[in-house]
C-alpha cells in the first residue's frame, strides 16, 4: 500500500528544461512510482516560451508570478490563485514572468502510452 507523502518545498529538486531564451524548471513530485493514475509537480517559467502539445489532461494552479498559456486562438494570462484546465491534445506554449505553478496531470503513464 502506498504511503502519504509530504513534499517540503525546501527539499524539492528542480531540473532545467526548455530555453534559452529564458528559463524553465520542473520538479516532478508524483509519478508512476507513487501513483497509478495521476502526476503532480511544480514548474517555474521565466521569460521563456516552451512549445508543446499536451498528451494528457492537465490542470495548472498559479502560485507565484504571471503564467501565460499561449494557444492558437488566444492568450491566457493567469496570476496567483488562478486555475487553468487543459484538455489532452491541446497545442500550446507555456510562458511566464517569475511564474511558479503546480500542475496535475492524468494519466500519469502518458509517456509509456505514447512510447516516449
């Protein structure tokens, strides 16, 4: 049986991804090793633009800064406390200004399902 996990912010490890220009970092907290269904983590975006098509359903909660989600037909600008829902197969760009977000995604095994 899985155990309750406590992720202390002071102990979280962030890895760089995307850029330059700008900077993006991610701290993957819950993955397939802990959950059979969902993934969770934190991500930072600062003066970057990361192009991606989500291969999962994703929810983003803005914790700090200004997070921008650039879609083909609009730009969403979100601030702390805002929540964004992104359905699977949405092409987008993650952007931000000193943004820290918490994300949750389903299914957690999206990489295996897409042979990545």
